[in-house]
């Protein structure tokens, strides 16, 4: 019977792989043009920005050097999607992956979303491959826990310096969430999230003192002002309070976190099914990850390595509250860290020996 379950799980994963690759190859013909704005910027490199630092220059250099940038997007999908699907496969297929459960449905949707966000030249493809190192290191348990955490933090900081600067905040926030979990709070999950948000507010205000403007003001708010009126900003995240003041920035960060991860305000898009679908998926994903995190906390001596996936995932979710300009970008960037989300979703499954 156990063999039958394993076979079904593998079958379901392979079926998902086929669906993702087919959808990815067709995505250029079925998705709105705005899905490809970044891809066009990356492949065309209008201002000769190729270089070795920061996300756009590095991505432009990667696609130019590999020749992928000169291929039709359908061929790019045919190359990239099997690679990322193989990465997830190497993380492991849970024994109960074929069962119709909320956990599995959320994972299915995450995997299918690869077809829409990594089916073209994309910064998320590079991010995905780098972030995949984190769950692989956690799963291997090759080093003691302290050394493992140091390696993960070093990897994320170096990636932030080289590619995406805001990733540098993730080790700080995840460290705060970890320290909060050591305190005997009645509601440790909420206390951890709240403490992470407070630290991010403090960091943003400190940045404002030095630079003259706060983090969300210099990123999300300015970008949304520049894009005002464009179709891509239908789901724009704009703080209800001006972010020029310290209290406005604090409100903006909490509002941004809620809008990105608990987007109840997105339910107003009831006549836009694509936005509504993302909103419902995001709500379910966040609440279910919180539920799993609570369970993992209760057994953190058993899952001492796995729990760091939750610290890092929620740190990323918190940081998203400052930088994400709209719901679409928030979903796209979450797909970039899908290996980590996938590992958190199945934190209690990967140490079980499953013969595929």
C-alpha cells in the first residue's frame, strides 16, 4: 500500500510538471503583454546596462552570455522550467503529495505559477536557483545548527550585496523572530511577526535619518507615483497615510505587510477574477504557513533545522511589506523563493525516507 502512495505522489508531481511546461510554452500567447515588460527590458538591454552587480545588470548579462536572451520565450520556458522543477524534485516529493489536502493544493498552485513567472527571461529564475540552496542546506543537516545558520545568513547577505539589496534585511528580521520565540509569550507566532515588523520600522526610520527618506517612501511609494494610471497598477499598494513622517512610515510598513500577505483589501477586486484568485491564494498560503509554524514551534527541538525555514519565510514576507508596489509583484517575488516556501509547507515530511 505504501508503494502505491509513493507511486501516486510521483505521478501527480510528473503530471504537474507536464502542465507547467506546456503552460509555460504557451504563456507568451495567452498572458497579457504586461507580464513580459521585465523580460523585454532584460533581453533588449536598451541602455547597455549589463554588469556584475544588481539584479537587472546581472540578469541582462546572464541571458546575453548564455544566449537564452536571443531565443523565443517559448524555448526559454522549455529550458528554465524543467530546471526549476528538477530542483523541487531534488528537495523531495512528500509521501502524501497525491492526497487532496489544503497543503497539497497550495503547493500545486505554487508549482503551476512557475509557468507564468519563470517562463521567460526573469530575475526570479536566478533568485529561485540561489534560494534553493537554503532548504537543501537545512535538509542535509551536514553542519551543526549554529554553523548552518551562519552559512545561510552569509549566503543571503552576499546575495543581497550582489543581486537584491533588500535581502540583507532578511537575516536581521529572521534573527529577531528567532529571539522572540525564545521568550515565553502566550502567542509566540504573532509576537514573532509583530517584533519583526517593529524592527523593520526601526531600520526604516534609521535609514530615513541617514538618507533623508524612509524605505517605503523611496521604493514602493515613489514607484507607484511614477506608474499612476497604468493598467499594471490595478492592485497597487499605497499607504493610506503619507509616509513622509515617522508615524506615516510605521503605518505604511504595517499596511504594506497586511496588503501583501493578508490582502483582505484585495477582495474589492471581485470583478477581476485574476486578482481575486491571487488574493485568495495568498490569504490561504499565509494562514496555513502560520498554522504550520505554530506546530513547528511546539516541536522545535525535533525540527530545530526546519524551523529556520519559517523564520526566513516570514522575515521575507515582512520585508515585502516595504518594497512591493502591487499584488502582482508580490506574488511574482514569492515564486522566486518557492524552494523555501515548499520546504516550509512540508517541513515535517522531508526526513521521512520515501523511495521513488
